[in-house]
C-alpha cells in the first residue's frame, strides 16, 4: 500500500513540474510577442490599404490635372466633353472635379498617359 502512495506522489510532482514549465513557456512566448509588437510602432497610423499609404508624389492624380471619363460612363459625348480638371485629391485617392459634382475614383477615368520629355 505504501508503494502505491509513493508512486502517486511522484506522479503528482511530475504533473506540477510539467504544468509549471508549460506556464513559463507560455509567459515567455507572450512576452516575446509583446516585445516584437513594440518594434512595429513605426507602422502605427498606417492603413492596411496601400492606396491610403501613398505619398503625395505617388498619387495617380494631382490638383489642376486634366482627366477624362471613360467613354462607357458618358456615352455619346466627345472626348473634350468628358474631360475635366481635378479640384482636390482626397487621402483615399478619390477626387473632386471642377464644374462636376461628386467624388470619383481612379477606375472611372481613362488611364493617365505618362509623357516623357
């Protein structure tokens, strides 16, 4: 009978030690993740959407630039009737136009042609 009791005690200590090690491991892992997150503070305030993180120089449009609606959106109008000047570019990449109401996205317009000097 004494042998059975001694074996149970040994198993009890083994379980306690294993549980303690598991707890320490989980704590160390949690601390590592928290420390790793502190390094990501430079990304704080940035959006997960790349178009919001663009710098002003990287935007697809700038105020004062002429832009043309796609012909599918304005059927029956000539190119000159579909061309407007940009009044404002918003942080989201949407634009407002001079003499035309509403906010518009890049997909509503014909691709901007880059001219090389």
